């Protein structure tokens, strides 16, 4: 070999992309002479999603640890029934740093350095938890080279459902100080030779009981690996360093495996025993994508694929492993969940109540709390038993409904001996009211929230104030939570047209004013458009307070939206002043047809304060984040898109604004 290698692998080209009928054996020469022939196992991992796109199209074997070898022999056997294979390559990896011969002194220094780098990261102990994180050697400590990563990786799954146990199918003859080098070799082989984004496994364990952090992304997070084709999503893969088809795992290895699994499954609140149903993803050799398959919660790789992994000597111990993990670290909380993460008890039959369920490893005293965004516990439930099923419709102990927000639920449990389980928590969206200015609609009609009061909105007031803006649909119970306010009237400056479409009116300063038609048609002369008028019955006009007719062709009534002939900007006429109006405020209050063009000299008025954006306006964020809602003159950011949807806000309700217009509105507290 051109340099000394510690790990090797073989790859080749086969149009069928299969290793069926093809076998590889290798032996290596070291200072101790030639090793025995060892088989290079078939690749039985499998990436998914974005990772599968940059996987090599070559067929690869599993890697083989060869120590420090300077010569190598590889034997290839192809069955007569197998199509020809091409371009066979041997991949050489050196992770001990001894690719070139080194002096005795330098070799000693390297050995000392490798030993010192092998100290495991200290275990993190959750407060009062029964299960404790075992010592785990971090990626930084075993020497993961970040330049090997082929990003992006598939990411994080929303939950963890099960664990797969593997073996690496590499040598069983290694020293404790060589384990990190073997992990580095597997990492280099998976990334540089196979094209994986990272090492396939989430954790690796050597025969000395050392646990290594595998795929990058966080040891407590549901990092999607490439260990079990078709089932990487929502599973964790633990690989045992070695070949356990030919040797028994050490007691230290099995102890570390059970300690790791009891901790990792417990923080995910997964029972170690029992059956789980997994949906097959692409890349499985057993089942087509989309097939639902049942597994033990802790399964061997061979349960999911045509492989001997994790080796017969480990696989025969799988029942013992499951039972051992099940017996450790009690009490435990199992599969806590809400039947919905949304609670909006408004009487429309959707999201009216949530159901919380969880199981326990035995009889415990449990406490379930719901905490609002300010850290205030709004409701607590307690009980004793081996399971919990609790319903909640957002009522507090005192009776009123809990306020809006993104809540945290917390479940704690303690057994009769005082041992405390690892606590569980999650989130819940609760909506019980809407901000001021929000237009709502139930079976009895539309209404708008104003200072905690529900003001009914008839069709004419709706067209005047909101145009065609959709209303938030709600059930009958929400209206009852507000006091009853005065019905919403017309917006100042609203144009009306009587029967026949020939007589025009404007609602201004609390009265309706008819435009004069003789001797001058003031409606047309002042620049108003018939398309901006709302057609109403004469009885509706007659029921309104009557004001003076509009006879001045140079003065627009208060509430009129005008465009200056001097600077082209829009203003609202208000009590002898021109009030500037931004594009956002204009879109929230007026329709485009209501803009009245003016002539030079028409607007000889003082400049007033800017017109604010209408309360209840939903604004699409220019920074790509969640929307804003204007209430009481300030803008409030919605906490999440899920919360936005639960509030009933849709994209058709949202106005797009410039960052300048958004920034001009004072910022208030988040909603949710």
C-alpha cells in the first residue's frame, strides 16, 4: 500500500446496485505478520430523504479494521449467476495518525495523546431523575472532522418511537485506546466513501463499555440517522463495535448498552418493551415504502432488513436486553400525549377539549400542570395509578377560562418509596378570546371586539368598515364571553347611494349628508366615484341622523380620503386638517375606489396627525416570521403559525406592508 492504513473498505459498480452473489475477503500485513482472512460484510445501512441524494451510486461493503497494515490482499468471488461487476476499488483509511512510520518517541507521544483524549464527557444528571445519562465520549473528543460532513443532513424527527441495535461488522480485536480511531474510520468511510452526510449511527459502544456520540445534532434530540434503511425516521440507532456473528459481546458492552438505552428511551418516555408500528420509508429491502410494520420497541437491525446484524450472539440476547432496560430506572413515565395540541372551546365542536394520556411503569402519584406563557400555573390535576387519562376544556379552578397563549404541560410522578420519575413536558395552544378590533362571525352574524365588548356588525356596517375582509369563524360560546356593546356604525367618510343609484350621500361626523344635484352635482364635482358607494334602501337613509346637504364644490366632508394634486400623497380630511395616511392604514380602512383626486387649491388645510392602522388588522411580516395583529394602537406578534391558525387568521385576512409602515406602529407584547 502507498501508506499504512487502519481501516479498509471495498466498493464496485453493479448496474443492479446489489451485492448479491458477490463476496469479498481481505487480510492485512502488520508488524505481527499476516492476519487471517476476514469477510467484508455487505452494506446494510441506508440513508433517507435529502441524505440519499448525495449517497454514492457505488456498491460498498462494511469497513474492516486492520490495525496498522502496510500490505493488503483482497479476494473477490463472483457467482456464475451474477452479472459482471466493474471498477472494484479498495478504500484506505488511516485514523491512528501512523500512515507513515514514526520514531518510537513520536509513537509514544501519539499514544499518550490518544489516551488523554479518550476521557468521556461527564454525565448530566436530570434533577431528581431516576435514570442518569451515562458517560458519553463527544464527537470533539473522539475526533470527528467537521470537514467530512456532506450537508445537509435529514434533520430532527418530531418524536422518538423505538431503538435499533446494530453491530459494525468490524474486528473484535482492538484495544481500548483504538476504539476512537475505529469510530473515526467508520465516520470517514461513511462520509468520504459512501457519501453519507455523517456517520450512520446515533451512538456507538465498544467492548470496553465506552459510549461514543454518533451523528451530529444533539444526543438528546431525535437526530435522523442512516442506520436502518426505511426506518431511520423516529428511531435511534446504537451500534456495537465489532462482529457479533463470530463472538459474544462483553459484559461491559452489554452493561453500557442497557444503561444507554434506559436513559435515552426514558427521556423520550418510550417503554422498553411492547410493540410499535412504524411506517416504512424509501430504501428498505424488506417492505415497500408506505407499509406499516410492527417492531419491538428495542429491535435488532435484522428485524427490519435482510441482514444478520447485529450478529447472532447479540440478537439472541435481545429479549434479555429489553427486560433489563425495562427493569432499570423506575419509576418511568410512558408515552405522555395530548390528543390535540390545540384547544379553542368556543362551541363550534372543534378543539373543544383536550385529552391527556400517559402510562407509568407501576403505581405512582402523578401531577399534571398547565402553565401559561408567563409561568403561571392555570390548572393542576393530581391522581394515583398506573395510567392517567385527563380531560380539560381550559377552565381554571376558579371557573373562568384560562387566557390565550402557548402553554406548557408538565407531568411529574413519584412512587411510594419517594423515587421520582424523569418529568415529561410539551406544549399546547389555547385560544379563548380575540384581540380588540377582530372581526368575528358565528351563526347569528358578525361582530367586532372593542374594549372587551362584542359589537354587532350589520351588512352595511361590515361593507363600510371592512369591505370584503373575511371574518374569523367562531362558535356561539365566544360571543358570550364579552359584554354586549353598541352596534358598530358606519365609518366616517362612507359613501351611500339610494334607490335608483342617482342620489348619493356621505356619512360624516355622525350624520348622513346628501350631495346636492342642483345647481351643481357636488358628488361628481368633488371627484367621488359611484363605484365607491354602498347601495342602501331609502328606509336605511331615513333612519340615520340627517345632516346638511353637501353644496361646497371646494370642501370635502370629514372622513374623505383624498389624493393631493401637489405631492401625490393620500390624506384623510378631518376637522379642517389633512391627516397623512400610510399605505397600510389606508388598506386597513378604505377601499381603493374611495380615493378622491383633487385639484390644486382644494386642500388648503393644516396638517394633522397620521391616521392609525385599524385595530384588528393582521399584517404579514416582512422578515418571514409570524404575522402581527394590531390591537389598541400597537402591533403584537403571534407566537407561532400554529397559534395563528388556531386564532382563525388566514392568509386572505393578511395585509402585506413595507417594513417602514410596520415599524411605524408601536410594538406590544406577543400574543400567545
